[in-house]
């Protein structure tokens, strides 16, 4: 239980992937840790809802197969199993017609979407995508970078299509081109992973490791303010009570962080944030009408469809879990696009309504808290994990490494390292100086 009458060593505000990961690292190093989560459940956007054997992630989720997240999960002993989608089975939706994605020599040669000159240019473009050093494009928008590579509208459309599935971002005029280049180059050696049982498996694994380390997990606790003094940090709760800690980690979104601990940096991050959003339609079927149609990307429209259960164990025997999404531009309202997502589903899986078991529509789901902007230098423009020597940050918008969950994991590991190095543990001597609140 949460003891409100004595100082605490480390308090983490936010029980998503970043908060849980930091807690496990700190607990392993002998620190006393408390997690305060405002919702009733831990996990944040990594939670999974299970209904009649179907595992619903909050929209399409994929784990980088060649990133630091896998190393961190292995290091923290969080086991899971997964499957890899077959990129060569990807279809392109162009003007209501389906075509194979031209990524292999054979599909490039046969595609009717490109002229012979464009086919040759595409092979040259792929070479540049592999060889370009990402840091050279930190301050270049993806739209500018693409326009500089080719004047072909068909090739530009293809590059934007590939970029959307790689980054989840539909703001090419804002996004740093280096983000796509980094992720694309990393993905060439190993494909992404779809997690069996949904991402709740990762959340539950981290929770078990945290509990084994003695971390106190408190859900349904809302923090309203964080105040730093020369000796400690005071946390104000919504019932007007307070907690005292030696160190605090804010594992929350930019707006929440700025409201809890007003600072020039956090307020700027909140004001300039361009969240990455998607409208998602998740559908559970008792039968898949067209088993060969498992992955489609929109060319004219920023859409996506994937039968995740064709790769990962997300549905009961004979069933299918399909995730359909529209990558939203900053000004779009996802509520306007349910019909178009259903139309894409009908094109890929005719008669799907006859096999419908469950469906869920999330019109404006936040995929990532902040788009890496070209004007800020992409990932290198994100805040450091250390705000002060007592206040630290972690999440998908923190630190120069990784994107989406990858950033949450890597910033959490770095925050734990910095807390251990820079923020002293509450010893008996320090406790006597701080005293009781």
C-alpha cells in the first residue's frame, strides 16, 4: 500500500511501457520505486483487450525486429513469441484496384503502375535509400527529400506510401526525412514482429518483473502537480494530499508533463507538439473470406489493412483479427473515415460482415505523442531524459534514439542509468534531513 506519511526514493508518474521499464531497471539496482498510474490499468497504449479469444491491440502494433527494444526485453527477462509479416504479400490499393507492391526485381519488372523509365529510377532510388546517411537529412522534411529525388508523381506516391507504413506519420511537410531513413535502413536486415497474444504480454511481463523487484504499483491515482525544492520533490494528488520523493520520473505525454511541472522546455514541447494519430477499425471474424489478401496499403489514400492474425496468435482457431487504419494528417478528424475503412475491408475481404464477431472503431487514436519535426532536427531535437537532477523524463518523445515503443524503451533505460548516476538514493541520513511531509 502507498504510505503517504514518509518520504520515498523514486516515484514514477505514468505506468506505460516507459514507466514500467524504468521501474524494473531501478528496482534491480536496489532502488525503492513507486509507480502512480491515473487509469485503472497499467500499460497505456500497449494494453490489449481480449474478447472471445480475439486479442485487440489499440490499433496496429509492430515491434522493431532490429532495434534496442528486443535487447531491453531480453535483458529484463520479458519473454514473448511473435511472427513476421511477409512484405512480398503486400498489395497496393490504387484507384480501387489491387497491385503487388513493387519491391523485388520481379514485381518491379511486372508492375503496371510505373513506366520503364520509372522502374529503372526506382531501383536507383532504393540504392539511395540504403546508402544515404540519415543524419544528413535531419533538417530536411520528407516532402522536400522526396521531391529532390524524383519528379515522377508515381514514384513520389510510392515513397510516401512506404513512408507511412514505416513511420505511421502522414505529415510529410513536417516530418524529418531522417526518421524514415533510419527506420527503413534498420528494417532491411530483420522484419517487424507481431506479438502473439497482443502487447499486453509485454505489459504483463514488465509488471511481473517490477513486482518481483518490490516496485509498488498504484493505479487510479491522479497527480495534479510536481514541485521541486532544494531537498526533495513534492507530488500533489487530486485529493489534496501529497507525497515526498527524492527523485521523480515523468513518463507521461508532453501536455501532461507541462501541466504537472511547468518549465519553459516542457511548455514549448507541449505547445509545438504535432501528435501522430490514426483512425483504426479493428475487426474480429469467425472466418476469413480471402485468406490470400493479408496486407494492403493505400496509394491514393493514406490507408492500411493487415490481417495480423495471419502472422501472430491473436484469434481463436479459424478466426481472424484484421486491423484497418487511416494515417491522419494533423488537420483531419478520424470520425469522417469509418466508411472508407469499411470499403477497403470489403475490397480485401468481400462479405466480411457475414462473419463479423466483434468490431471496434477508434477515430482519433494517438500513435505517438510528438512528430519528429525537420525544423527541430528530427530525433536529435527531442528533450534529454534529465530535466533537473531530481526530475527525469521518459517516453516516446524523449531522447535521440528510437521511434514509437522503441523510444519508450530506450529513453526508459537511459533515464534509469542517469537516475542511478546522478540522483542519490534516499539514505537514512537524507531521510532525516527531508523529514516527514
